C-alpha cells in the first residue's frame, strides 16, 4: 500500500516535470519562430521595397539571389511550416508596420 502511494507521488511529480519541460521547449521554439518571421519580413521589405500584405506572402513570393549577374538560387522568404506557432496558433501581423506578434495567450508581448 505504501509502495503504491510512493509510486503515485512519483508519477504526479514526473507529469508536472514533463509538462513544464514541454512548455519551456515550446517557448524556445516560439522565440525562434518570431525571430525568423521578423527577419523574413525585414528581408522582404529590403528586396521588394514594401512590407508583405500577409505573412503568407513570405511563403508564396519568390526572390532570386544574384552575384555578378549570375543567378544562384530562387527561394521563398520563409518556410510555410513557420506560419503556425508551437502552440498551434497563427501569428499576428500588421502590414503597415511589419510588426509580427504571437497570438497565443500569455505570449502576445514577445
């Protein structure tokens, strides 16, 4: 009986630890995604001389990189997998200012 109570306490502690670790990992991914999105918006602004109208434009619009008039590669500004945050929510975007923000409750000011 005491062994079962001890095992139950360990399980509760383990579940709490796993949940905290999972949330911390998602927060690290969210910070990384916000940085990537903001950098992509800034790169779009530099190349196209305007902010994208939506974050989806970062995926659908391609640009070509040229050095000494030789085309090296064509690519989009962003991988489409970055359009949802690790919590499953989309990102907020203001096309007038280029500001990107999280829409996940508790992370809006990141």
